[in-house]
C-alpha cells in the first residue's frame, strides 16, 4: 500500500529565504507525482507535475525534483514571499492505479 | 481545462441528519473522485464515482455512510449519512481525464454539531 509522507509538517521562515519541502513515498512504481498548494479553506491548486521519466520541473520560483528509485521528491521555493504561505501537498499516481495518494502536507508560513 | 463547482460551499448540520453535496464539471470527464480532508489533515480518498455503476470505495469507507451517485459524465453527488461530529471535514470533488489532468473543486466545509 502506497504511503506518502512530507517533512517538515510545518515551517516558518523569514521573507526572502530559499526553502526545500520534502516528500517521500514507499512504492516507487509511480506514473507521476504532483505538487499542490492549498490556501486556508480553499481547494487545491496544481503547482508542478513530474512524470515518472522526468527528473525535475520548473515554474517561476518553484522547482520540483523526483528521484523515483529512492522514493523522494523535493519542492524548492526560491526567494520566498508572504504570499507563498499555504499548505503544500504532494500526491503520487501509482502505476496501474487510477487515483492520487496524497501526502501529509507541509504548512508554510513566510514572515514579512 | 475543466472547472468544477460544488454546492453547498459550507453547511452546519445537526447530528443524525444527512447532507448531499453536489459536484458539477463544465465538461465531460472520464473519472470523478470524492476526498475528505479532516481538520489539520491531508486528503483521504473516499471513493471513485463511476458513471452508470456503483462507486468504488476505499478501505474504511462504506456505501451506507457515503452513498454516491454519478448519473452522467459531468455530475456527481456525495451524501454524508447519519452525521456525527467526527464527519466535520472539508469534502472535495475531483475530476480528470487521465493522470496528467486532475482538477479539484473548491470544497464543501461541513460542520456537524
């Protein structure tokens, strides 16, 4: 059974810092991995999607990497801003399945 | 891309009652899902809503408690039956046409007193 864990569970940083969020999964047989952002009381916004054959994806100040063999992904946020404050979720789509399994989430607070 | 709407956006209900949540997608999609997000927790998949057949439930979720309908390729409902305070959560509808295109609704925030 696929299990997805995110570390740290919560993070508070001053504005301008570069930071790394971690995601680990127990079954490396995945089709893709996606990072989402969730603002309080809101739905999910997709940030980056990495196919199993890819090593990384970039969008603006965000960079996500994937090491499928070790069951790990990282989300790198450069020059963090208060507007980045949200919960970040990773989710994996297992090979041969038709659903996402979500990680435990990281609550990020960027202080002005 | 698909846009998903949910009704109601939030509700406060009494213990023992039932609430039906509606999910509408603005285009036809292959698969629809229902997730639960308990306070401070991540998303847990409740079931896959199958068009024209019974929903497929994940371990720990049963049809009697969470009946689901999907009458067509753009609409689904989730009912939370015989509610208790433990059912207080955000319920999210999701849809996709494949693993590369997943969309989420804004969620329904349910509080059970």
